[in-house]
C-alpha cells in the first residue's frame, strides 16, 4: 500500500502532545506508554490480527534534528501510535516550551518492562537488526529479565529495501506480536513506516542500540549519570566516533531556544 493511503492519524497519543520543532512527543510516563502498547496488542489480537501495525518511536534530539530536513521521517514520527521522550534534550525541550513530559522514557528501559508484561500476557517478541548474533544475546538477556518471554525469532538482516520481502515473511512465519527493529535512526523508523501496512505484528518499535546494551556488547552509563541526565556524555566517552552526530545536541538546544517558549506546532 502506498504511504499516502495509510491513515496518518495517530490514535493513541495523549491529546495534549508536545511538539518540539514540529516533532510530536507524547506526554506519557513509562507506565502509561506500556499500558498503551499493551492495549494496542490486545486490540490487535481481538481484531483477529486485522488491525494495522502501529509504530512506537523513542524520540531524542538527533531524531528531531533529522526530522527538520527529512520529511518522511517527520511524518513517520508524527503519525506514530506513540512517540516517547528518549533523550534528556527532548525532556528539557518539553519543559522549556511549557508542555513537560512526566519523565524520560528510553527504548532500552522500555524493552525489558514490555518484555515482562508480554511474558505474563503470552505476547511474542521478534528481534530484528543489529550485527549477527547480537539479537540472540539480547533475546537471552530479555528472557532472564522477563522469565517466560517467548522470543518468536531473531534476524540481523539489513534495512535495504530488497530484503524487506524476505524479512516480512520471516516475521510472519514466526507469529510474533511485537517487532523490535535495531537499524539505527532514521533507517529503522523509515523501514517500519514504509512497511507498516503489511507488517504482520501489532506493534513495531525502533530500538536503536538497545540490543547492544542488553547483550553486553556496549556498556550503559552508570545509574547516577543517567539520573543526572548525562547518559549522552558517557556514550560520547565510550564511542568517541559519535561526536559528529552528537553536534545535533547543541544545534537542537539553540533552535529550541530561538523558536521560543511555546508549543512548536507540526
Ligand atoms: N544497525 C544495523 N544495520 C544497519 C545500521 C545499524 O543492524 O544498517 C544496528 C547497529 O548494529 C546497532 C543499532 O543498529 O545495533 C543501532 O545503531 P546506533 O547505535 O548507531 O543507533 P542509535 O541508537 O544511535 O540510533
């Protein structure tokens, strides 16, 4: 189905979503986001798997800056079922414009919590993306954190369009409810967006580097740094090659301030 035919009206976000530089951020706590995702999965099952797949986005300042010139990415975020505030920069921006989110909701934290709920409800995970072997490691860790979780399948693959058909068939054969996609932003979110109408799952979530953290391939910042809002600094220290990408942060802050203390409409 062409993208233009997909109903781009987000259905689950709070009516008072914040818009930061035209990018939607839902004002939900982690718990509310999880409730919402669980509800989407329950509805999908109740619809006998007929409901169209819903995208969950974890927005950080790099997403917002990319969305300034990448219109498809911006549309994908603004039409998502949920767009949560991953990244302290986004949390700060929602406060600055007077529409604060209750807390930061990262993909890396959301995943084990969602896994716990899915283990209880019997919903199945498919882990797509990352380097070969990493999704398997992440799946094993998720099963430790969420005993009883069914990992329907794992596959590295790539976001190249000529692999889409095969990947979707793999996911279909696995009978999964939740599809996690780790191809980095914006590739993972655009991959989900252009395949949304034919993805055989209830929800698809772009999870960035979450498998690398879960599998132990990358070390996450200590809790005290996360609490101080400095996880980005630790990531820069661990992966200095990211410095160019991280210039998005000061550029983001400058643009937010210049745009002013009001909701930045879409
Ligand atoms: N990745 C991949 N294929 C690609 C690009 C990225 O599998 O073509 C994976 C990469 O191995 C990593 C994940 O995507 O596990 C996220 O990458 P990155 O940390 O750069 O993304 P971010 O979290 O910063 O968006």
